[in-house]
């Protein structure tokens, strides 16, 4: 992942028998920030809950919000369609995932793209509202 990925200079490039395999995660400061990537303004929005470091990405020039697994539009467990949180067994913290919807709600995107399910074009606020109601 090219965004804020840092590997120590001593990090192995491939696993070997004499060195254990290490896992590295992107480093993300609290709050939102912008990165220049492929000539497009990208807003990185921390949305923990599914995983501690989960983030959504908003491409302002395209008015496209990629929420990944912060929400889904198709449940991989039940097949239910429409905006919703990922099923509880797939979230590290359902409460934190629900709170992360606050960071997404004010974004004025024309399209939302999920890790699971069809794109959504009826507004971020409407999608967040449905997800909250479903989480009830």
C-alpha cells in the first residue's frame, strides 16, 4: 500500500528459514489528512472498527468515497443488500465501527464504493442512516 507505508531498513524483503516473517501496517496519525496520489487530492479518513487502522478514502475531484469495510452494501454472511455495517463477527469492535460513521456522514460524495456490494449513489448521509438503523 503506497500511503504512509514505512519499513525499517533492516526489514527482510522475503521470509527465510533463519528470520521470522514480520507484518507491517500503514502508519496513520489521528484525524484526517490529505495525500497527493496520482494527481488527485485524496482525503484519508480513519474509520476504525472493522480493524484498528481501517481508513476510508475520498477522491474530491471525482466525488468518490471508498469506504472499504467500514460499511458494506451486501452482507457476506446473510446476503442482505443495502448500506450496513459489516457483520459483527467481521468487526474488531462493532461499537467503534458505528462511531466511525460520524466521520463519513458529512462527506458530500456522489458515489460510495464498498468492499462488498454495489456502488451507492443516494448520498452518504442516507447510507449512514440506513447503516445506523440496521445496527439498531
